[in-house]
C-alpha cells in the first residue's frame, strides 16, 4: 500500500490490488459512517497507454458517496490479461471493511467499457453499469456481445456523436443498446453533442456529463448512510 493523501474531503490512497502482478490503483473513501457502496472505474487505453483519469474519477466517485476504486491494469495487450486484472480488482474491493459488498457499480471508458461488461456478466452484486464510449475489439465482437447479454444490472451507455475517428463508436454503442433491448435488459443510451474535434476525448476528464453518471448511479444503489449519497447532487 502506498502513501495516503488527502483529496479535499476524501481520503485518497494508492493501493496494491494484485500482489501477483504488482498492480496498483487509486482508492478514495468518503468521510462518514460506512458501509459505502463501491464504484470500480476501468480506464481506457491499450497496452502502456491510459485513457481517462483513474485518479480524478476515484475522487469524483467518493464525492458522490461511493468508495471509488480505479485499478490500473497491466501494460499488456491481450484482453484476457485485462479481464483477469478486473477479477483481481473485484476481489480486492471485497476485502475492504467499509465496503458494502452487495452494492457494487461498474464504470468503464473505451476499452474499459469492454472490460466492465465482462466483469459484470452474471454478477448479481453489480447493481448498475456506466459505459462511456465502449470500444470492443473487432476480432472478438461476437464474444463480447455474448457477455453483454449476460449482464443483470441496468446500463447507462454514453457516447459523443463525433466519436468516429478511429472506429464508429456511436454505431457500436447503438449495437450494444440493441443487444440489451433484444434481451429485455434495462438500459439507457445518451448520445451527447459533438465534443471538440474528437468525441472520444470527452471522457478523458470529469466534465459536464458527470452529473448524469452520478444521478444514474445514486438512483440504482442503496446507501446505508443517506447523508453520504447527496454530496454531489
């Protein structure tokens, strides 16, 4: 476990969540009495590159009343490694004394959205899922959609209308929504107006979309201490 730091009102730590692979992540805990629901954020990026802001997202989640955990996965390319790291993150948060282990939400950006679906599939402890500009791989898209079909929690899908420079992620997000609809799963799709010159970068930082994330998540979980759930409303 690394040194602790204070991020405004929320305790922020860098923690080791996988001893086997020496993996660290950012853990932010709200002030007050627990247990707190847990929100795990899976960042974007491929190999050594990170998309999104794990540290800032963990802090923002704590401000919304969640234990915010943003694991930083291995700098490897295979998706199987990333999925294993997500399993390690799930095991880690269930060791936290202040965590409500039956009230877990998942967030994923870009490749992290792909990973979040795998982590949520068949997991009844996951109460809500927020997917930002999901980027499923081209070669295993059918396998990915099979995992989408097995999620039980309601899903919020978010994408900017000009997120189409490398791959048309608007079309892919609509395909995910159709898959969920076909399975009669609860889901909502928000397509935001174009963001600057590259819609994918909309989710690289905590921006105006964040209020929609918080409202969705706070509506789907049970807070043991209600005063902690209203801090960002």
